[in-house]
C-alpha cells in the first residue's frame, strides 16, 4: 500500500470516527432535551431555585454538546479537503 493510500485510509477512518461521535453527541443532546422537559414539568410553578439551576445547567450542557458537534463537523470538512488534494 502506497503512502497516499495509507493517508486516504487514515482520513476515511477518521471521518467514520467523527461521524460516530457526532451521532452519539446528537443522541446525548436529545436525551438532554427529554430531561429538560421532565425537569420543567416537575418544577413548574415551584419557587425553588434548585429547579431553575438544574434547567440552566442542562441548557449549558446542551450548548456545549452542540458546539462540539460543530467543531467535529468543521474537522470533517477539513479532512475531506485534504483527501481531495
């Protein structure tokens, strides 16, 4: 196997791993949404600050997950460009 073929194989493998991670992160984001909905329902009308703190933390976590997805997608696009060269 030539060096070029090895590089292409490594890039293809990295792309597959990125796709797997993106799928897992999207699944995690959906679970965060479910938990957020349950927490909103559970703490609806509550004057407890704990519920709002929990919901805010879930929102922050989801934002971070979405940022991670965006970064992985950017890396994948760069890998595609490298493969085309």
